[in-house]
C-alpha cells in the first residue's frame, strides 16, 4: 500500500504533467498561428478553435486523472466517490456548454464559446460589438438553461 508521501508524489507528478501538457499545447498553438496567414477572420476563428482545443485537452487530462483514481486499488472509497462525482459534474457541464453554444448559434451568431465557473457563465461571441437586442437574446438563452441571474452572466464579443 502507498504511503501518504508516495501518494503526494504521485499526485504532484500528475498535476505537473497536466501543467506541462497545457504549456505545450499553448506553445504549439502559438507556433501554428504565427506560421499561417493573419487575416482577421482566420484569427477570430482560430481563437474559438484554440479555446475549444485547450478546453478539451484540459478535460481529457482531468478525466484521465479521475479514471486513475477510480481504477487504483490504493484509492480510498471516499476518493473514488469524489472522482465519480467530479466526472459526473464534468459531463453535465460539458453537455450544458454544448447546448448553450448550439442555441446561441441558432440565434444567428457566427460562433460562440460558453464556459462555466463556480459563480459565472461566460459567453464569448464572434462579433465586433453587440447591441442590446443581441445581448438580450444571449441572456435569455443562458437564463433558460442555467437559471443564473443576469449579474452572473458575462458576455464578451470577440473580433
């Protein structure tokens, strides 16, 4: 059985690998962007694509970590329950983000990315600026799907 010190070393190693993966992903994305054309429409599209890739990479690393906890014979029942809970929450959050992004696109926006924090829903929309009607459309969709108050919804136009 692992001692507490060994468990800490394994956990720190996994976190270090996660950070390294994120760093490499950002570095490679920056290199790919710098070697391509700098047209405005491409850079906007690449922001949304890059954000999605980074989000998915981060989630994949988290899933691998939680699965390792679940599959480990040395994990406590409490740790396994916590890993199962976190995996379930991640799946629900991911589904909710996809649904919101789809609804926002259905409202006529060219592209959108949604992310959740503990208190906020962040919506990044492909647009140089948003008028009041567009903001109201986005707020309505987010509130219908999340029941968050308008104070907890951040809408960010991205050129």
